[in-house]
C-alpha cells in the first residue's frame, strides 16, 4: 500500500519533503520499513516536523540536497499486512480500485480506475462501461450509497453532468 511520495528536498542538509497519505501524516513511519515500488527496502525515516499533509524527514544515508532531490517522485510503500483493518464505513483506496461500478437498478456503469484528491475530497475515477473518457465523481455517501467489497462493486447515483 502506498503511504506517501517524496516531493523533493527541504533545505541543504538532505532532509526530504514527503506527501503523506496517512490520516495522521506522522503515521507514515508507524507501520514498519518503507519499500519502493519493487518491494525493496527504500527509506528509513525520522520525522522532523509536520506541515499540513507534508512531513519533513531525515532519511538514513541521505545527507545532501542533491541526494534528497534524486529521490523526488519515489513512492513509499508498506506491506498491506502491516496496516490495521479499516473500521466500518472506511476503505483503503487500493481496495476500491478495480471494483465494478453499478447503477442502483443493477446495470453496469463501469470500473473504478483510480482515486484522486485535489484538496476538496476524494474523487472516484470511473472507466465507463461503453468506453470513452473517464469520469470523476465525488466519493460521498449520497453519490456512492453502497460499497460492497465482498461482491466487488460500488453503487453509484449519477447526477446531471456526470454522463454526456
């Protein structure tokens, strides 16, 4: 599961600016060793400060700005087994990607391609059943009244403007 991404250097002594995807940004280091996308151990972090959803962290072996900048774009992962089970009504984004999306009457609508958040809340990106451009729909209880992980589907209530 991806817990964050290195955004670049902070200062000249090798500190990293990291976008944390965890509810508490400091929790990015709470679930064990971080890995890169291939599963290799990546960074051992020590959090120095938190600024909104970003953490400033020292990483073992990174001591210069240029070394920190070289890590820009590195996504930081942890094994799924290290994470707690989500509570009722909570979901990990990775659990939703690939799910079938259906209308309330059961007709197929598409598939979840990705989850995005540009600052105003989560958006579900859906690949429509018939093809064409993907759709972004706010991930709210009113728009997605049913999430059934066991059946592998979401129920969507589209509004005017969602579909051409």
